[in-house]
């Protein structure tokens, strides 16, 4: 491709460097087929991303590295098919997770590591198919657990409320 053809393909971009077939992007470098991205590098087919690096097919994400097919993620790395995640890494198919790593198919988990198919879990490690677990390790198919002890639904939510009140007082 001639240099003037590349310029014409990126005509809608501002201050981009070596980008190909991008549109309305600003200060990007070495990106291909991106739309309305800013300050990204080595991205492919992303839309409205900011400060992303080497990501593919991401939408509305910022400060992500090596992510694929993610949307609305912030400060994440090595994610695949994740949505609305923050500070998460090395995971697949997370939704609304925070500080979660090496996990798969989790929903609304916080600070979980090596978990799969979990929902509403907090500070858990190596758990699978768990829901509403707090500070648990190595559990499978459990619900309403606190530090690997079984609670009733009522006890569990009471414990969670008491933790929230203690956190607010700090």
C-alpha cells in the first residue's frame, strides 16, 4: 500500500501513526480497523477504547492490555470475552467482576482467584459453581458460605451487612 493511500484510509484520524483503516481515532499507533479510539497502540478492530495496548475487538474499554472481545473493561489485562470488569486479569467470560484473576465464567465477583462459574463471591480462591460465598477456599457447588462454613441465607446476608457497616466506620 502506498503512503498516500494509507493517509486517505485514515483521513478521519488525528495524530495517528502507522494505523491502517482506522476512523475518527486520535494519537493511536500501529492500530488496524479501529473506530473512535484514543491513545491506543497495536490494537485491532476496537471501538471507543482509550489507552489500550495490543487488544483485539474490544469496545468502550480503557487501559486494557492484551484483551480480546471485551467491553466496558477498565485497567484489565489478558481477558477474553469479558464485560464491565475492573482490575481483572488472565480470565475468560467474566461479567461485572472486580480484582478477579485466573477465573472463568464468573458474575459479580470481587477479589476472587482461580474460580469458575461463580456468582456474587468475594475474596474466594479456587472455588467452582459457588454463589454468595465470602472468604472461602477450595469449594465446589456451595452457597451461603463464610470462611468455608455453611450459613443459612438469613445468616449470610446478616453477616454481609455487618461487614459493610464495619467497613463504613473505618
